[in-house]
C-alpha cells in the first residue's frame, strides 16, 4: 500500500523492486488509484472507476518524481508524467467526471462537442430513456431523423455545446418549415432538459426559448382528380417512394408507420400488417388488413433484390435505400412525385392522404367506429367507460371497408362511374 503521507510515499516508490510479474500497488490516500510496476521497472499510474455502470480502468500517465510541473492536468494520457500529488489530483478528477457520466478518456473538445451530445442523446433514448425507461423505437427513429435533417445541418458551426443559448434555438427554428418547427422544438426541449446536458452546460437553454406557434388545423382532402394524379405520379416514381405513397393511399395509415414497415410485420401471404404497440403513435398494437391491390404491390416489392446490411444478412425494412435504416427522404420524394402530377396539386401534404381515405370511407358509408379502428385512433364514438370495456377490434369490418375503398380507388383511377353504395356491417 502506497502511504498517504507524501514523503513516505516517495520513499516507498524509490525502494520498489521490479519482479517477474506485473505489480499493482494501491494508494492509501485516493481509493481506486494504484501504481503499476512493470517487470521492466517502468512505473505508471491508473485508477479504477465506473463508466456507464461498468467497471473501467483509466491510465493516468507515467510516474516521475518531479512530475509535469503543471498547475492543473486536465485529462489522462499515457504520454504525460505525474508525481504523487498530480496523480492523486487527476485520479480524483477522473472519478468525479465518471460519476457525472463523462468519459474522462475523451478530450475536453470531444466532451463538450454538440455532435457528441446529440449522438449520446439518441443512444440514451434507446437504452435508458429520460423517464426511467427507453423511448419507443419509432420515437427514437424520429429523434434520429430530426437531428440529422433539421438540427445538425443548421448547427455545423457549433463546436462547444456550452456556447448555445435560447437565441440559437430561435434562429434554428426560424430556418425550418412550419411542419418541422414544432417537432424540432419538442426534441430540443427534451434534449436541453436532460440532466446530463444541464450538468455539462450549467443551465437549461430551452427555458427562455419561445415555442413555435401551433399550426392551424388542416382540412385538405384530395379530389378524385387529385387522387388519380397522385396515384399515376406514384406509378411513375422509382422505388421506394412511389410504392410507399400507394400504400398510404390504400390503407390510410400514418406516414412513418408505413415508411418504417418491416417484412417481419407482414403476414406470409402479404395480406395483413401487424404493428406492435412500440411502433404506433398511440402505443396500441394495430392490425391492418390489406386489400388485394396493396398485397399485389408488396409482392412486387418482395420480388426486388433485398438490400443487404452484411454479406449474410438482408435488411428487414420494406422501404430502404441503405438497409440499416428505413426510408426518410420524404421532402425529395415528394418533389420528385410532384413533377409527375397532372394536374398539379396545390398546398398538399402526405398526411392529407390519410384524411382523404377517412373521408372516402365516410362516403362509402363505413361507420365511424370502423374508420377509427382502421386509422388506429383513440378518439371516436367509443370513448370513456365504454372504451375501457369495448375491446372489439373490428377485424372483419376493417377488411371489408378497406376492400371497398380499394375497389373505389381503382374506379377513380380508371375514371369509372361511382357504384351503388353498400353500408359496412
């Protein structure tokens, strides 16, 4: 044991003899600190601590009786020399950093890098979460998308996270289109309220930032001519966006739930999608029966060469370009699609397809309960106590309604007259 008193410790080290085996001499003054004696006689310092809950050894530097002569040594390095006092001070600093969640082996620049903390944020979202449990996989994927498309490109100039304040948040939000502003602000609110970030910055940046205004409710529903234009444009578009748009129009499902569709979520006959609760916006498992037209589209996709993510493993994503992540290029995809739209569609969003499907189902006299079940809405006529006890999933009714809508869609595409309406059971 290395004595706590400095002079005695120095004398102890001077009298140490190398042996055939590597020796570790613990320090009596700082718990976890120890001096390593190599068979060659070389002496170095190391400290044992915990990083992310796991035991870790951090090499501090080589032993030298004179030391570095620096007033403060910021980080461990195998190239630097440390005397007893310096080694003890650095060991205490390393342990304190590790306790705060910082890896002391990283440089100061890395530790305060905005990119580092954004990456740590998404990693924490998937592993521990921010409220005692990991966030849903679909939410974590959305975090990734927002960070890559809306935050990192506009904050390339930020090298030190501590320089950010509410004015930077305001400037970033103002650069985004209205639909992206609230999503980016919500993510940054979670990010800057994360304790690990507050400890690093020393303040909550988001407290003084004003949230973007709520968007006005949209009521846009596509006309039959516009539905036909979108369908024909989707036919002209390449994989994956064209097929994705067609499935949105056939099923009325949410954009990201279809964009993130996996082959493992499809039945063997490609006539049913089964979403687990972790994949849906409201956290409820959801079964989507597919009409024949949708099944035909998916079978066509299945005949395409699958994207590989390794020499012996194919991607599970139905819509993907790189294999490891689902398709997310909605802006560019929509621009490409609109080039083929005739007539051109004014002021429309992909989400309008979902509202259009709901409206067309109503025209076909599908009951609201069945439409709500197809859209996987929590709201609707069945609410309150009745909703607690009514667990009927409307499986047959959903399939009948979506088949009815698929038939109607084909008639719209082919300019056939509207058939006699049949009420859904």
